[in-house]
């Protein structure tokens, strides 16, 4: 059975008890990140209500998550394009087979001379 921790955190001057299987320090860091995100929204001066600031902070954090998820996919696509471009530059008689090229692009092929 996984151990659960009860961790007290403060978000926007409110104390919460968070129960989690994660390390208590990790939970505190997450709470601090959320607190900072809400405070950034509040500091913009456009809102007064904390609950609305919390919703906007959640949207900003979710946007960060979605952008972070896109980055590896974009890098993978760029590697595929570059691999295809490089393959076109290799003389036809020296090109690896399609399967070998795919394996190398995915990191499964053997390295070396």
C-alpha cells in the first residue's frame, strides 16, 4: 500500500491540507508554483476576486503544460524532416534502405562505421 502524506500549504494566504502520495517537499513546490501563478494574475491589476484569478492562473499553467508537450513532438518532426533531407543528399547507390534509415532516425540502428 502506498503511503499518503498530509501536507499543509498556503495559497493566496489560505491554508490547505493536501493529501498526496508524492513527497511532501514536491507538494509544497507545486503549491508554491500555483500561489505564484495566482499572485501574478492578481498583480496585473485587472482582477480583484481571488477565485477568478485562480481560474486564470489555471489556464496559464495549462497553457505551459500544453506548450511543453508540443516541444518534443516538434523536435521529433524536425528530426524526421532533416533525416529525409539528408537522405536525398546521399548518392542513390550509397543510401541505406528505408527500414535501416527509419531505424537510425528512431535511434534503433547500429552506430559506427
